[in-house]
């Protein structure tokens, strides 16, 4: 190599100030030193040349043999690149990117090492700051209790889960991660494709906000405010979705109780019950009494008529008595005694005693209510239970039916469970086969601002479950 090339190379190395560039002999002693090494490590050339390069390592790493291992790796592999703490002359530390290259002559003999060091402390501090910020944000998200905050992959599967999601939806992280988020939607909405539509809308518009019923792990429902945000990387590729859900059941229940629709609903329920009561009284006091009188006249005529006519009159009297029985059953279903005066639980107990137990069924009624619900709620609960119990009596071929009432989410949650034959068709398909009572139950619950569901399997009975709000209405 010409002499001027050596001069130019020396000038280049000495002029570099952002990198410490120096040479070590085969044993690791410093044999050259540039301006950048002086600036970064703090030593003048005359102070450091001849010293072992282990002075640049923290004492613990020197004691652990890191300098020797680094040279051995460079000899074995030709070079070594590492990042870690290094020590300046004044004892302070800096985060260094280090490259050690083994230098060999033309015959392959080791002549020493070239070492290039860059001070990466500022970058490291930024990375730590970002990581610390991310960790704090992660802690914030993880510990928020009032919001379910989680991520979905591009196909809609859950990939993260915070404490609020566990509290609101009931799933532990290990139970739900990997599952499709459609499990949070009522079956009717899943069948209608709502989860997929919401993801598509979030992709098309960047985000989606919605309110509606969502389903907890235990099958109960809550009114949710949901925001789904499409997450794209720097290249614009869809990486997944962020989903924030808040349980708005309490707010919705109170708002529903105070709004005009709630007031109208209460008046409608009360008007319906008054009309049922009027019809029941009219049937009882007029029609039934008239038919009782007809029956008595038929019995009297039968005692006076010739034999062949007496038998016909008695058969006609039996028909009249059967009709009276059906009318009395109708008046009982229209307005069972006790529902007004004794409260909801006692009214249900009386109904179970007379109708369910009278049909040969064993029943169990349990309740955990904070207070007697408002009249319109009590009536709605009673009517839905009445229809559910009628279906059990007529169709389930059950031996036991259990009814439970619980205060939940400022409302009443009810379960009617039988041990009958069950069925394998969804509730909606049952309507097509003439089971309009199912529609009536669902409509009553939904009109009241609640929800209703039916679960069944062949041979495993059926469960009717519903919830209706129970917030007292203010006077209009």
C-alpha cells in the first residue's frame, strides 16, 4: 500500500468523532486510539495505550470473564457484535454498540483485533422511555375495570384481554383468547351476520360505534356501548381491531324508566291488566253464573223427564259443566288471584300451586329479590312465567320445573327450567310450528326494555331465561 494511503487512512480514523476506533494486540492491550475513542471513553492516547481493554467493562463483567470471552468469540467466528454497558475514564457508564474483528495477516496468523464502539446511550434512553411508556399504558389498559378493552386479529379472534373485560363479560383471559368475538353476541344477531358486518364497517370507515345487547359467559345479557377500531400498520395493512365495550345496562334501564316510551309502556301494561280483570269478572259474574243456572235447570228437568230424555239432559249438563270448568280456567289465566294484593312472588307461588302442581308436576320456587318490583315489572314477569309454565305443562312432558327470581342490573332476572323431553330446534324455528307463546314471551320482555332467551337440548329439558328492568317510574 503506498505511503499516502496510510496517511489518508490515519487522517480518516483520527477525524471520526462519533465512533471509538482502536486496535488491540492479540492479548487485548490497546495499541492505537482515535479522536472518537478519546471523546467517547475519556482517555487520552498516552493514558490508555498499553492498557488491557477490560478497563472498559463494568467490574462485574470483568469478574465474570466477559472481555476474554468476547475476544475468544471474535477469534472463533471472525467478529463479534454486542450491546451493553461500558465504562468511561471517570467511572460513568454508557450504552455501547461494540464490534470486535479478529485481524489476521496473509498467512492467517492472528495479529490483533479491531474494535469499533458507538455510544448508543441516547437511543437506549429513548427506547427505554418508549418501552416504559408502553408498559405504563399496558398497565393502565390492563387494570381499567369499567371498560372491556381487548384486541382482535383481522379474522375477529380475541388476542388480548384486560381486567375490565373479565369483570364485564365473565371470561378469564385463558378461556377467551383465541375464541371468535361473535360469542359476545346474542344467537339471533350471530345468525343474522351482525359480528361480521360490524368488522367490515370498521374496516371501511375506520371505526364503528354501536349499542345493543351482548352476552356474558353465564348467558345473561347486558346493554353495551361498543367501539371497534380498525388497526393498520405503517404500510396500511390491517393488523386487527381494538374493541372497547362498556356495560350501559344501568344507565339504559334508568333512562328507559324515565322516557316517554317507558311511561306509555307502564300505562299500556296496566291498561291490559285492567281489561283482563274486567273480562275475567264479566265471564265469572255473568257468563259462568248464567251457565251454572242452565246446568241447574238441566238437572231439574232430568229428574222430571222420561228416561230416554233424562239421559240426554244429563249428558248436556255434563257438557255445560265442562264448559264452566274451561271458563273458570280462562278467568284464572286472565287474572289469577293474589297478583294484585300479595305481590309477585306470592302470586307466582299461588299460580304454581294451582296450575303446575295440579297438573302432577313438582315445582321449586326460589327468589333473591332486593325489593318488590314496580307493578308493571311484576305483571310482565308474571305473564312471561305464566306462558313458560303453560308450555311446560302442555308440551314438555316434565316431572319437575324450577323457577328462580333474582335482582340483577336494576331489574329482575328469571329462569324457568324443566326436566322434560326438550328439543333441538332454535326458538325462532319453533314459531313456524305454531308455538306463538314463545313469540309472546320474547316480545313482552323486549317491549319492557329487557331480553329473553330459550335454551334446550333433546332429552335435557328446556330453560327459559329473561330479564326486565325494575326501576320505579316517575309520575309524568
